[in-house]
């Protein structure tokens, strides 16, 4: 700027144009949506208070099921001629952290979609606490205790963090559309907000309660999704994440999981303790093409 400014001023002599240009640059840098949101923010400095701390909504029964928490049995998903998931079976015990890993295109995202009900199974079964959920719509599966986050964050960007997270807690409410329409559900609504605020505090985002979800950096948006999932009081949490597999991150995956299922070409390639998986020649072959 130091070099350009005198040159510009000297050559054109048009000071206004330069000032205009600088304003334009500042606008693009700091107020892309125009100056109004900026002014509105300055005026509306009176941040609304956090919702009152009300008694929690009824919590889910925490007794572990007699069998596995989640059972995938011979799951198959076909997209036309392409078999994305083939005869996949595994269990997840209550309290267990299970990692589902595999190279690109192995079928992990499809498996997630099958478990959460986002995609229908071509064949096979998914059981949550022993109950078949394979053909149920996602909201019914969510009500039964399965919460998820997405690999590509899915929040409502214009809505506040509080309102986004409250969406998770609404699943626990007893009020239906009819009661909500005539506003008989106000007490429950207040408790839902209170529950959402607690979930937000739990993940360390209390300072962002009233910020638009879309205004947060992506990392924090991911954490908002976790708060939304937790607000639903899940029995099972599916975390959708991608980790670029450099060795350092592999150690991270191995460190936080109790057990791993490895997929390749839609099928289960291996299953076992992290240390076993790390040694498994078939897994190393799939990931590293036999390079190591
Ligand atoms: P991963 O998450 O392990 O990378 P995916 O489950 O996304 O793998 O994909 C598994 C395979 O299924 C890939 O070959 C992919 O191209 C294919 N696939 C995934 N979703 C669709 C879809 N909606 N339609 C057609 N093919 C799909
Ligand atoms: Mg994927």
C-alpha cells in the first residue's frame, strides 16, 4: 500500500477514488454482508441472558441392554450395480468406543447412513438394543437413542447455537404438533432451551449461545453438532468424521478406540483391538498398498 498509494495519488490525482477503493477493500474484508449486520450488532449489544436453569428433561433409561447396544447383521447396500456395503456384520457393546475405518470409498459413510436410517438397507438388519431399526425413518431411530454428527457439518446457519442445539433436545419432548400449535408446550419449551444451554456449556461453547451457528469457525460448528447430539440424551453416538491418515492420526485413532472394524471394498476386512489391527498385514496392505 505504501508503494501504491503515492503512485496512485500522483498519477490520477483522484483522492476520492482512492478513498472509495480503500473503503471497498475494508468492506470486503470486514463486512461482506454489507454494513447493516455490523451496525445491528453494535446497536444490539444487549446480549439476551442465557435461558434459566430449569430441571432437566426426563433422562433415558441407562441400564445396559442384555445383548449388544448396536448389531449390524449382514447389511447390504446396492446403488444400481455398485455394491457399497456387502454382508457387513459387527456388534457394539454398551460403553464401548468402536472405530469404523477404511480407505476412501470403503463404505464407511454408507454404513453410517444405513445405521442412522438416512438410507434404506438393500438387505440385512440393524438392531438397536435388540430392536430392528433397519426400516424406520431417521427421527424414530433418533428418538430410540441414536444421535449422530455429520462428516459435513449440518447446522442451520442463520439460527443461533442455542436454537440449533435445542433441535436435539426437542426429540425428548412429549408435546406433539397439536399441543405446540396452541402453545400448551411452553413449560416444556423452556426446559428444552435450558437443556440445550447445558449441553452447550458441557462442550465449552457457552460464550457462543446466541451467535448464529454459521458465524462460528468450522471446528466450533462441529462441536455444536456434538452438543446437539448430546442434547438428545443419546444411548449411542455416531460421530461422523474424516481423519487424514498420516501416522500421527493413526495413533490418535488407536488411542481413543476400544475396538476397530476395518472396511475395504464394502466388506469387513478386519475387526479387533487397535494393537491387533495396527499389526494386521491385510490392513496395512489396504491402507499402504503394501508399501510398508
Ligand atoms: P467411504 O465413506 O468409506 O469413503 P462411501 O460409503 O462414501 O465410502 O462409498 C462407498 C462406495 O459407494 C463408493 O464406491 C461410492 O462411490 C459409492 N456410493 C456412495 N454413495 C453413493 C450414492 N448415493 N450413489 C451411488 N454410489 C454411491
Ligand atoms: Mg465417507
